[in-house]
C-alpha cells in the first residue's frame, strides 16, 4: 500500500479511477507525464530576488508565462530505514531556461499526514493534508511549515509561510489530467501559481 493510499484510507477509492492509477505507486515504479501549463504566475515584483535565489534549490523560479511545456516524473523507492518515499521532479521549459520545482514526500503514520521536503537540497518542509472532493478530485493543502538548514529545522511563523492549495482532476472528455497549484501568504496574498494539463507518457 502506497503512502497516498494510507493517508486517504477508504477515500482513496473515491478518487477518479485514473487518479487512483496515477497515485498507486509500487516500490521502484516511475510515473512519467508531459503537458503544458496554461499559465504560470507570481506575486509582487519585489519578491523577484527570492524566486531567483530559489533556482539554486530547484524550488522557486522568477520566470512567468503562458503555454509553457512541462514534464513530471514521480519515482518511488524505499530508503535505508524502510520508509517509502516519492520523489517529485517538475520541469518547466521556458523559451530560454529550464526550471524545476522538486520535492520528496513520505508518510508520518502517527499523525497521518504526508511529509513534504521541498527543494534540492531541501530548503522547506511542509505537512500536507490530502482529501478527496465529491467529484473525485484530489485536494492537497499545506499546513505547518519549517525552514530546513541542513539537519536543523526551524518552525516558520504563519505570516512567513507560503500555503499551497493543489487540486488535481481527470477530464474524461479530453482524457487529460488537470492540475492547479496556488501558493498564498497571509500578508502578501498570491505568491506563486500555475495551472495546466498533462497526459501519461507512452
């Protein structure tokens, strides 16, 4: 049973069948898909240095645009402690740059939340809450976050956090997955967002 099946429990079966297949990661399995982002947007211009700095960690990037090609690769493996982990590589192909938004997820079985370490090397940690909508969509919301400095993790006050809301659906008519990601800060408002569609690579 994968970390996503465990965290959703019986609700996993309420996901759209294509989403069930997408998140049914077996040990050693790899999910590969490609598509286009209809739009990638950001917050105030004065945040540009922060996004520029984030490129170094494959976490944030300053580029924005429409109709941006992208790929996603999810790799499942078991670490030395016997814990299943899912590596997320999200790659965006801008006209002159390739940017990344990478993460490593695992499950906290005591609290039943997904642990999300963002960036490479890890720079930010977030608890993730997974739920299923009445329409069978997967909804993910970030909760408590910490700044990761090597082996030290510093809890972030709420007003420093970038709180993400992710919705992933499957469109039966077009036979594509659709994804929407919005990251907001309590003081600034919208910090980063993208939405688009993708299909599984043959």
